[in-house]
C-alpha cells in the first residue's frame, strides 16, 4: 500500500493520476483512512462521503484508461466547508437552525472543483454562520489545533485548516470575510489565500453585493493554493464582482526574493503583537533581505479606532443576515451569535457608514505603498492560537499604550477586497505553535502575492505536522 508522504501534494497527486502512476481510487482511500485516523481527535469534519468519493474516483480512473482528458485537480481529495452549499449534501452553516438543511445546488466554487475532477471527501467544521475566530458550534463541538489539541484551530475555516494540516486532504475550501481563511492557516501552519474580491465567484450568502466575502484555498504549499485558484477562478453571473481582469499565473510559482520590494509593518500602526510573533516576523524579514529582497519598515498609519470600527461592523453584518432568526427561533442560536446580533443592532446607519471612511483611508495609504513597493508584509495574527476555552470577546480591548489587543491583523484588509492577501508559515513559538506571515498585494495581482509567499517558503523552515 502506498503511503501518504509529506511531499505528496495536490500538484503531485494530479500529475500522478493523470499519468496513471497511481489510481484516483487509491488516493481517495488514503484520504478517507487519514480522516478516520484523525477526525475523532481533532474534529475537522462534520461528515465524510466515502461512497460518493470512491465512486467519483472510479469514474476518473475509467476516463483515464479510456484516454479522456482529465481536469487540473484530477484525483485530488478536497474538503468543502460546512458553510458552502453542496447539492444533495447537508450544509448546516454550523447552526442548529439549519441542522437538516440540504441545498439543491452547488455553489459555483463546488461545481468548478467537481469539473476539475477534484474528489469531494467531506464537509469541514465552522462556527455558527462563520462568525468566530474559534471553530466550535452547538452541533459539532470544538475543532482542535493539531499542533496542540488544547488550543483552537482558529475560525471560521478551522476545520478546513486542520484537514489540510493533518494531511487528510491536500486542499480545502474556505471562506474569508474578516480573515477566516488566513487566520486558521496561520494557527495551523498551512497556506491560506484570500484572492481578489470576485476572483472566485461568491454565492454563499443572500447579500449578492457583499464586498468583504471571498472564497479561497487552504493548502500545504503555495503551489497547491495556486492550482486550486486556477481551477476555480473566473467570472460568473452570480457575482457581479467576478468580472475582473483575467487571472495570470505561471504554471509554477516562482519565489525569487531578489525581485521583491517589500514594505514591512509589524503592527499596522495600532495592534499589540505578541513578542514571539514579532520575533518570527523580524526573522522572516531578515531572511528575505539576506536573500536579496529589498525590505523596508514602514508605518501604515491606521489606528485602533479604525480597526475597532471594522470589528463592530461585523456584528451589524450578523444582525442583518441572521436577526430574523434571533427574533423567530432564538433557542436555536448560540449565545455568541445572539450577543453579536444584539450588539450589531445598537449601531445606527450613520455610524456604520463610517466604515467606508476607514476603507478610503486604508486604500489611500496602500496606494502610496504600492506605488513604491510590490507587497506589504505584516503578521497574520497578533497572538498565537488561544486556548480552546477562549472567546472572541477576550480580545479587542486596549492595552496600557492604547494599542488594540486584537487577535488578528487580517480583517482590515477585507475592506480593500480587490487586494489579494495570503498567510504563509514563517516560524514557531517556543511552545510549538505555528506563526504566519501575511502579504498583501495590489489589486487583482494574485501572481505577486503568491510569489512573495513562495519566497518565504524558500527562505524559512516550513512546519511539517506529525514529523
């Protein structure tokens, strides 16, 4: 029986299946075996699809033997977040209010993964309505960090990050509204990409003009994330924002530090950052500079009030989307969801409109940066993965210096959705918890943000769970 070696990536699996070196069925069984081995401990999957995935793999193998062309993700096991609609497969959004909900059609991203011949092996955990940095729900409990099961995996794509980190799947789909792909990627030691707004059509919400919501991949390597993006990007009528300049990616992502001009901000001007994260980011900046990159410290100049308003606006988003459930079926909602909705309802329209002022301020500063540098580098998360017993409201106050004691440095970049952002592993804490570096690139330039992340893979040791 073939093993599942650490280097067995999505790129390698697709090439091996397409050449007939290995069968899609064998790969599917290996993935299912890994899920059976690890899911009870880490709780990454809400459901697994053994019969469906084996049947799909058998069809891929039959078509290969017949000489038919296969998709870019031929035979690659993929997991779908339990927030993303899947036709005929239960999708609960992590909520008891949707415990028995079965969508009638796939989200566009799911359809494209199927068309690319990825094998859908299961659905991954999410907090209720993808609304928390802690992936836990009344339906499925806590999802644990594979590096330390007493810690959270992050949220809201925590199950997806754990599924990739533990090598249950090489690729998993996530959605990123305030960092829900990048945050769990950082906490679990994998790659997480927020593409440009609309690059992958977003159709998981009623608000068709939602300008902070992105689908994106979680992967173990930058090359795998790029393969996912190639397979799912492109315009579609469900999403007006998806009509973008064409995606331009080389077949392989080049990581050449000597070509990069990097603006480096440790705290974006407002955030209290953990000392070990500061140290890891400084080491990353030094390693990139030593390899030939131009790295200069800059002051982004945002402030704690800006970031605090963005956080509060997310609760207004919750009130708008799920306030009707709070009124009709409050007993079916978690205490966290109820609290967020109630807070969101206290904000008037004029106060929320001020978010656009923050958006304008941020873009004006980024526009100047991108006129002089290729990418912005900063930490992904301000703190290492918290304990499972933690709560979103543990974070967000001010410290003695007036800095925001936030958990993340991701959410503010959802205000400039056209700018792709990525988290890539760049170090470990003394306790063995992964640390992520975040790059942000100019609008619609996924090639640049992926290349910057690839450069980090070249100059910094990458974590390998279970070794």
